């Protein structure tokens, strides 16, 4: 299901459970553990575009490195992304929400399935050294119809970059924390296929032309 909120298409993620993380991945993806959602939520169908960011009053101290209305806004800090989502009456997704929207109850390795398909993502082997228009890799859609959840740009989540298992009540969802790095997911135009696995995590506190975001909101 797709619905426009302030002109931005969002897809509905139903309630349910999935296995978060991966026992086969890097150490920060372990241990794999179950996460459940008692209520559905909405998440942006694509990464926030430069046109959407400008039209809806986004504010950033630095412009995007690659410019184009339908390219994802990048060189965005975590706090700039958080504030933009709040202006839309939304928020950044938690790590658990992001990964569930990407992998679904089957715990897929990539949003489209368990086998790597290079043409379904914007990555180092297909990007030509830059971002692509959001939604241009339609074969890479996740189980709920979200696009670009593997590749194009890493995406900020609301969560502090802390060890698993994920626990929303342990302080990692404190928006005022100055602890340091926040968690990103999805990989980017600069990365190889292993970095584009849906369970792959990264932590940072800085802006980059590989960093962007999408927003979420309760249903």
C-alpha cells in the first residue's frame, strides 16, 4: 500500500516479526535475534530527493555533492535528517524498522531476495561513480515496495550505533544523546555487494556524499 504524506509517497509496513542481524555477517551484525512489531508503520518509498528536501523546508549546512532534483539529498548529517523528518510530522526509522522494511519476515539477504543481482542496485559496479535517481532500480524493491534499500546511499537511522541485540529501551533511541555515532544501513554507490546486504551496518557521526535517509511514521 502506498500513500502520499505531504506529497511524499510512503509504503505501509505491516506488523510482524523477523530475524534481525546475521550470524554469517560481520561481528557487529551478531547475534542474530528476533524483533517484533505490534503495529504497522509507514516508511518512505525512496530516499529523500533533493527536490523534496528543498520543497519541504529542509535545512543543511552543505549542499549535495551530486546535484539533481531526483537524486537523493546527501552530505546530510544525522541531526539535519532528523529535523527534516520532524518537519514532515515523521521521524527517522529505527534500525529495527529499517531492516524489517528491507528484509521482511523471511529475513532476506537483499531486499529482492537471497541472491545478488547487480542490476537491481546502484553500487560500485553499476554507479559510474555517483548516485542515481531514486527509484530507478525497480527490480530492487523490498517486500513492501520500498526502493533503493540496497545501494545508492547509506541511510541514517534514529539509532545509536551500539552492539546487538537491538533493544529500543536501552538508550540507543535517545534523540538527545551525544554519545557519538548513529547507525546507517543499505550501502552506497561506492560499495561492493557485501556492503549492500540488508543486515549490514555502519556507524558514523559525519556528513558524506554516501549518506542520505528516508523518514518513517506510525500508521
